[in-house]
């Protein structure tokens, strides 16, 4: 059991700031990759992508502070979790932007955020309908669907460009992947978790002599400022776009549920249905804030769950301070412009590793599923096969009405809907031998009604963690 000084509960602000900065460094690359990838795919210029990056950091910081500190009985799980932009929403956002424009992207995000706030508690009560069979399929498809986006950044989105798929771009991407692998293989402790960040930095340095680095926008950007709400104009709410983003919100809830459960196990906190609902409601709030401030849907970052495991720092106050650091970073437009100027092959290579990692996590989740004597293998096969079909055949649904194409053309939404309803039809909602959600054990050395690791009162006895039924 950690001491108060070791876990940061009673440490001074300086120590809290250092511990919080550590969390920010671990999640920063993943957080800014989403606006970089979306901006490039949507054809936005560097200055506009910089606006998205700053808005992304600002909203992620606000949501992280709410998750750590809590807002009354309505928002925030009050655990050491970090919120950041979700990869899950990237593909649907790209499709909506191409069909309806950016005003529809942020209008549908705003509507999905309201939807998330309304269903947070019902979802927390009905989480059994998203067992590892469903969540594993969805996470796998999210990663697989984004690999193509990363590759397009590496080779270039314009096939007519002179440097499209140039050997120099491929070599630069290979170098970034090599750096990430070397850091993972030989790095230790915290250093090993910063491989993607170091790969980005090394790749950018290597891209300078190739003429692929352009930081001109950073030189003219303001040092302090915030983008005006609804930067792209008044939001629009096409019904199909709203439906697609609401499905994404359900997927985010399933992802956040698994990570909240993991952090509860690490901290010894008894996670009640009400706790879970408050944590999910913060995800919903990110949709409202993101829709207004031109940011992205947030989810609980799994990278930081691993950091809690490694450092044993279990204080929610560290996460609150980390959220404050993100807010400060989001108020520096010049920093956003600097990040937006990173070479596309470098961003694509880093994204390729991260997206493939997401897919691998999904495969790991599917390992928890019982395939013997069940229809679960068929459910996985059909859900992934149909979900990924538009990725290999982009014209698959081109002759259907545009609205239907948005829903079915997104691997995330189509795979989610298929996995959910097939699991409901074949398994009644929970897959066979699914671990389920059960009462959390008391922390070691403490009684049945002991408080959480950060000094919070003990939760009600209907706490939720993965375990045997």
C-alpha cells in the first residue's frame, strides 16, 4: 500500500504538478493525433488544424478535471483518470464532413453529447449488454478502420502530387516506426511509454532536410487565446449524422466503462452504478463542449490506466492537476500551430502504430470470450466482415440514399450495431461465461466498507468490476 507522499494525496503542489505532467506526456500524442488525422483527411489547412488541436486540449483538460474533482452528484467519477479525444469518432466525422460539411460534424457531436448526458445512468445500469464480445469487436474495427487513414497520411492524400508515395516519405515513416520500436524494446519505466512522442520528435527532426517541415503558421500565431465557439458556423443537425454520432457515443461509453473498472480495481474503490454514471456523463459533456468549441468526443484514456499501474500513483488530485495543465496548453495557439505543422508522413507513421495497437487491444478483449459451443465466433466474423467491407470497397453503398450510406459506410457504427443486435439475438445480451460486473473486493488490509484509495468514503455495495459471477 502506498504512502500518502508516494501516491500524491498530501504532496505539495509542485509534486502534484510533476505527477500531473507525467500523465499529460503519456496521453498527449494520442490526444493531438485525432485532430491531426481528422484535419488532414477533411482537407483543412494548417491554421485550422491548429484551432482544432487547441480546442481538443482545452476540452480534454476540462473533462479530465471534472473526472478527478467531480461536480456534485452529477458529473465526474472522482478517480485518477485522464480524458482525451477518441479515435472511435474519427471515421464517422470524416464521412459526415464529406457529405454534409463541418457544421454538421459539430452539430451531430453536440446532439450526441446531449444524448450521452441523458443515457449515462441507464447505460450504467444496462452495461451487461456490452460484454467483451461486443466491445472487442468494436475496438478491433475502430483500429482496423483507421489504419488506412494513417497510411494515406504517409503516402499523401493527393495521388497527383509529385511526392505521392515517394521513397523519402516511406523511409521517413519507417524511421518513425523504428524509433518507436527501439524505445519500447530498450526503454525502461516511464521512458518506455513515451515511444510515440519520441518517434514524432525524431521523425520531425529527420524531415527538416527533406523540406517536409513547415512551421510558418506557428511564427504568426498568438501566444495566448481561445477559438470562438462554433468556429465553422452555426451547427447543423442532419438526422443520419446525429444517429451515427449517437452510436459512436454508445461505443465510447463501452470503452470508458472498461477503463473505469480497471482504475477502480487498481485504486481499491468500490465503483457503484452512480459512480459509473457520473463518469460516463462526463464523456457526454465532452460532446456538448466539443460541439460548441470545435473539439472532439472524449473517452477515458487507456494509456493512463497503465501509468497508474506502473507508478502506483492513485490520487485523483493528480489527474485534476493534469487536467489543468491540458487547459493551459489549450490556451496557447502557437503550440497548436507548432503541432499542426508536423510532417504528414511522421504523423501517419505514429498513427499507424497507434491505430494498429487499438486493433490489437480489441483482439485481446475478444480473448475473454467463450467460443466453444457458442455462436460467438460467427457473431465476431459477421460483425467485423460487414463492418470492414466499406473500407475495402468504398463504393459499396454508393447507390443507396446518402443518409443510409453514412451509417453503413462507417465501419464503427455498422460493426457496433451488428455486434450488439447479433449478441442480443444469440446470447440474450450477455455472451456465455461473460465475466460480467460484480461487487468489488475491499482493498487489501481494509474492511468491507473501507474508503477509496484517495480518501473518499466507501461506495455502496453494488460496486462494479470485472470478475467471476
